[in-house]
C-alpha cells in the first residue's frame, strides 16, 4: 500500500516540475492544444505566474502600469496604478503582472482600466495605458555592458465613447 507521505512527496515533485516548466520554458508560445490549455489552467489556479511581491511584499515588482490622461481642456495627467493602501497595491500589482504579461488579455484589461478612469473624472476624454516590465539581461549580455532596464510591453490609447 502506498503511504500518504509518498503521495504528498510525488505531488510536491510534480508541482515543482510544473513550476520550473512555467519559469524556464516558453511553452505558452506553442500551439494551443488541449494539454497546453490544461497547463495554463493549472498555472493560473496554483498562482505560479504571480510575481514575488505577492509572497514577499518587500521585493520590488517587475511590472508597473501608468495612465496618461487628457482632459477636455487639453491638460495631461500621469496617474500611477498605485494607492496608499499596501494590501490594495499588492492586489493591483498582481493584476498588472498577470494581466499584462498575457498577450491575449492585455487589451481587455487596458480597456477596463480606461473605462474606470473615464468614470473617475468626467472631463477625461483620452486614456493611454502604458505597462512596463523590468528586463534583466542574460549574464553574457550583462558582461558586455547591457544593464537591466524598464521596457514597454504594452501601450494602448482609448477615446471616451459618447452615446
């Protein structure tokens, strides 16, 4: 008979193997077969795609978002995706990290955020959503002088729809 501890050990090893798959491979770029769909479901429900700030709030995030708004009087404002509440910021950063790293979901998240900004201030007629990722170069590139930098991974501009 298989002991309960052995089952737990096997499940833990399978989980760690899948986490390594998510981190070290580009399986998401492959075809969208049923197996890849199930792997994505497991990744999303197990939280393997989360950035470190969810588990360690003192570790900096590798993604950030900002809104550039334009009002009816042509005033331009920069609104960071940030609030004073630390718990809310952790949740926002998880949304940014999970939503904006998924190419299929980027427009959907950006449109919903822009809609929320339009509701925030009635004079805003244009919102540009910009998301950046902190890219750390490979060690060989680092030795050649390339340094980590913030790179834009998404930029979308949205106009207020008046009906």
